[in-house]
């Protein structure tokens, strides 16, 4: 067997090191089954033919003595989505915890249902913390409204900035499919019916345990509906856990709990408000009994309970928050936190974005119970019910949240200078768009214009039509000072969407119209870096559309025009901006993802011609282009050309980025191709 591997099998492998790497992954995934000693013996073998032979021989001939399969350990693979902390004052739910455990022994999934703020999420987290020793992996997902997006947004160690959303989903989902019953996935805040989420039915087929929290009443699935805690034994203890100073006020505490109808979230907030503000139990009771009911809530509660009225709960929350007598600084923190994603935001990032010297004010809001802290992941957030109250009471506007928006706007402008997969940033931008009150149209239009390429860079194309709609609404407002450049940029973005739909003729028309608008602007105004860059970029995008349409000569001329514009306006710093090159590479990458190798090769060929003409062959842009050339050659099984291209690109990446850069490391794996 060893000789056969050496003489016949290995010489015919396209990428020997990659084949070994995949087998090593299987061995690492099977450590629980085969044992650490055997795994190390197999992995430590350096001779490649002996390695393959030993692994196959062991897999075929060994009796492992167990029928149980184990999950691969993903603790060093998934960089996030860790189990959040559970509140240290968690009380009760003993029967529910036992029921969850019993149901998961019978079926691999369970829905935890109940009304808002009753404690579904805390129960799921509490179960996971108590059972964590029996699980190899616990993955927590805060449901955003689309499971496919949530799975794509998991951050894996092997993810790259240029990986498409579809590729990320495929890679991540394939890994999740390997998980067995010793892994637990929690999907929190799943406030819709299972039939409304196409991917959920598929997820339920697999062996891993799945806990889903939802405000919907679920039928036809393994589920547990939770109600209020026991008033005497549990809610009273919970109140005292948050407000130890009120131990002598048993009668008033009981009345407060009755007034709040035993609603868990509201009872906790009442206790924390009383403890932090110093208000007496009698005064708190009087205030709550007189609190008004908020009738302007837009939320339709999915889980109905005859004893609860959602608007009255919101009214109680509003009253409790007003009793805290928040300072201007606290209100400003709350106002900005309203714009953050419901899944939470890192405390340190929030501090930087608001230019705070410290987080003392935020910690005060945590002490009041208004802000929720996940100490395990160092995140802060607002419960959805508290967020609903806060949005109305603090009214986050563009001008009142200027510092936050300025920092995020800069991140959009400096795209590529942040993290590889900025899920937290994109989630925050989406959340801001959905919640902010726009009182400065001109500024927010500029923000949206720079947000579009940021989302597009990371392949989040589902968001782009919404951004275009928001831009059009602002541009139609009379207050906005719209120029030909704004109109041209909007056309450029619309054309990009048409290209993604393969409507090349319409895209070409919009690009030409955009070019005329910018040229008209130049005839009436002095050229600026913005107008010159825009004109160059539109010509570049036009070249892509023309190439996809099959008009190679026109495409080449358009791309040359894009570069010549940068050269003509070099005194404005346009040569330092390489958007044109990067956009071309992005289109090549998209074509490679869809396996349109011939078209990708044509676009790359004339792009490399332009790069060598203007920049030469000793630069990072040339290195990137040559790497793409290697990928195309590899897929066409032209191994000699592929190896030459990879050697060149690796040398340039190593020269300019160093040995430890991800591009250098990534290209190194392609250097072992056969000649």
C-alpha cells in the first residue's frame, strides 16, 4: 500500500499538501474516538506515502470498540458566538430545566416559548451553563431574521475578506453538519413560526442538540411554554436578590409584584431601580399604580396571555426608567445604545465610538437594570422591550448621535483597514439605518453613499437595494443640496445591481448617463478629487459591463480611460486611490466564484496589461492579479502556468507584506503543485 501511494497515487494528486491537510483535519476531528496517542502517531509521520498508508490501514482494520460519534472541537475554529453569561441572580425554573434535559434525550431539538421578558433566553443560557460539561461545542446565535445570514456571519479562522457570502455559508454550514449530539446550538429570539424560516427544517434533521427561544406558540415540535415564576417562593427571592435593602418591606414588595403581574423583566427592573435610586417601596408602589399605559407601541405580541397586557408592561417599564432620574450623560449613552444591534456591542468599541474616557456611566445604567451586560463576552445591549421605550424617550437623531456616526462613517471610508469580517460593524450599520431619526439629510446621504461600497466589499448584496432606496428618499427631499455627482453615484450603484442580475444593457446605459453627469459637472465646476475618482470609477465599472456583454475592445478602451483620468488628475491625489484596480479584481473574484473562468480570464488579462503599463510588475496590485491568474490556470488544469503564477505572487507578497501576512501564508499552500 505504501509503495502504491508513492508510485501511483501521490504523483496524480493536484495538491498533495492540501490532501494531507484534509486528512489531518479528519484525524483531529476523531481524537475522541481514536485517542490522542493514536492521533499523534498518525499526525507525526512526515513521509507522505507512509502517512497516507498508515491512516488508511488504521481506518480499515481497527475495531474502535464504540458506536458513538463525537463532534469536532470548534473552540479554536469559531471566533465568536460564545455562550453569553447568565445572570448571577437566576432563580427558580428547576422543573423547566429538568424538562429541557428530558426532552433533549428524546429529540434533538426543543422550542422554549413564552411572552416577551418572561425569561426564555435566561432559561436557555442557564441550561447550557449547567450542562456545558457534556457538550463539546456550545454555539449561541442571536437570530437576525434570516438563519442563512446568521450562519454566514459566524466568524471562522479560515474566513477571508474576499470570500463571498454564499461561500461563507457553504463552508460554515458544512462544518455545522458534522456536529453530533455532544454539541448544542442555541438560536435566541426566533420570533416567527418555523414554516417562515426555510433553513430551520433542514437544521432539525441533524444530530446536534438545538434550543430555540421564541415568542410564538409552536405546535408540531418538541416545545416547552414557560410562564411566570412562583410569586411566593421565586419572585420574592428574585426581588430581594436585586434589592437586598428591602428585606423588611415584604408586604409592599408583594403588592409591587402583584401590580407588575409577576412579569419577570419588570420585577427585576423595579427591584434594581429601588436599590439604585434609594426610593422607598411605598413610593415605588404608588408610582407604579399611577403609571400610564403606552398605546403607541408598534409591536404585535406573538405569544398571547390573557393575564398580560403588553402596553401596560411597556408603561410600567417607562415609569421605572423615569424614576431612575437619568442624567444627561446617562440619557446620551442610552440614546446611542438604542442604535446598536439587539445582539449587543463590545463595551470597548462602544466607548471608543462615543469618545468616552471610561464606562462609568454605562455601568451605572447596568446597575439600574436598564442596560444588560454579557460579562462572558464583554457585550452590552438593551432588552427589546426596554429598547422600545428608550427609542421613544431618547429620540436618537443624526445630530444627537454625531460622534457615533462619525466614527462609523470613517470605518466605511477606510474600508480594508478594519477586521477581515466586520460582522459587528455591518450589523451596527444596519441597525442604525432601521432606527435613527434623520434630521440632517445632507450628512446622512453622504454616510449612505460611503456605506454602500463597504457592504458591497463584503458581499452583503441583500442590503444594497435598501441603501439605494434610502438614498433616493433623501435625494427627493427638498432640503438636500443634490449635485450631479450625487445623481451620478446613485446611477453607478443602480448599475452595479443590474450587473449582478446580468442586465448588462441597462447597466451600460446607466453608466454612460452617470459619465455624462460628471462630465457636465466638470464643465461647470472645478474638478475635485471626489469628482475625478468618481469619473474614473464609473469608466472602470463600464468596462466590466462591456466585457461581460462581450465587447472586449470597448471594455479595454473604457478601462484605459479610467486609468488615464487618474493620471490626468494626479495633482488631486487620484493616483494614490486604487479603487479602479480593486473593483476590477473584485469582479474577477465574483466570476471565479461562479466558475466563469473564461470571462474572468479576459477581464484579468487586460487589467494586468493596464497595471503593467501604468505601475509596472513590482507591486502588490500586480501580485494580486498574478495570483488570480494562477487560480484560473489551476482550474483549467494548466499546472505549469499556475505554478509559475503562484511562485511570482508569493514572492511579491512576501517582499511587501512579510512572511506572517495572511496573503503570504495563503499563497504558500499553492507552491507544491506538480510541474
